[in-house]
C-alpha cells in the first residue's frame, strides 16, 4: 500500500505537539529521510481557506455538523493533493492533527458520535496513519498552558467540551493500540522526544 510513512500527532490544546513535531522532523531529516510536514485543518491553499472559516471567532453560530463537514472537506483536499502523492513518492509525511481530531472534537466534544467517522471515511479515502502519537495532558493543564495567547473558536469552547475531547482521545487509544501511541505529556521535552524516537525507529526499520 503506502510506500512512504505516515505519522500523525494528536492531543488537546497546549499538549506540546508543535515542539515534539519539530524534534521528530529534525531527527528524521538528519537520518536522511525526505520528510513533508503539514497540518490540519490546512496544508493546502484550499484547506487553509476552509481553516479560516472554521476557526474564525466571528462564526460563533456555526452548526456542529457544518463544522464537522468543513474539517472533513479540508481533509479530503489535503489527502488527495498532498498526503497521498507524497506517500506514493516514498516520503515520510508528518501531519499535525488528522482524523482522530475530528472523532475527538466533533464526535465526542460536540456529541456528533459515529456520524463523524462515517463522513471521514470519504475524506480519508483509505489513507490512514501508520503511527499516531497522542500527547496526553489533563485538559485543565493544557488550558493553563495556552492561557496567555489569543484563542480561536475551538479553543474558546468550555472546559466541559475539552474534557469530553480528552476522554474521546483515551477511547481511541484503547480502541487502536496498534496504531496509537499514547504518551504522558507531563514529562520533560527530552523524555517525550526519546519515547517518540524509540517507537518511530522501531516501526521504520
Ligand atoms: P490549531 O491552531 O491548529 O490548534 P493546535 O495548535 O492545538 O493543533 O487549531 C486547530 C483547532 O481545530 C484545534 O483546537 C483542534 C480543532 N480541530 C477539530 O476540532 N477537529 C479537527 O478535525 C481538527 C483537525 C482540528
């Protein structure tokens, strides 16, 4: 199937994803891998436009299903335009968030349930990650880490919402243990980076 390697990062807001993504990307490049880094929602011109609509705090009356469909639409474009072609060329693709975010945020957080998985079957079109790194941090700690910066529409949601998102991630971790590597994100940057490197190294041999 995939000739390259597809790694996604997941976690609540403030879990330290960006730092770990940068460390892993640098390591893989130093080891000679051709790495493509992208993010969701976004990563292509069309998907970035959809991102602006989704995250704009002015769109406070957006319907939950509209939100779920927009995330899926941004994803469909990213998969077909960037992720699939890069994997076919044998590259390593690292994506900051992917379909598990939709299951956790829209399925569990917004309460849309199984509909989110169904919609995303079409968006993902068979292109699932080889490995998903889930940075687990209690949502109360995550929100205190992002307290100083301006919040987008999703970050503005209630603590109860972020608690449900977190519980959704834990369910996903239990359901797909072979794909999802859950890591305690309260450890040091170095400890977490080592654990990620170990797991990635084991699979990419
Ligand atoms: P972003 O600024 O990229 O957040 P982060 O740095 O935390 O990754 O904004 C993305 C927001 O969108 C984030 O709050 C999570 C949310 N999201 C969903 O609700 N569903 C999704 O499918 C995706 C990809 C993201």
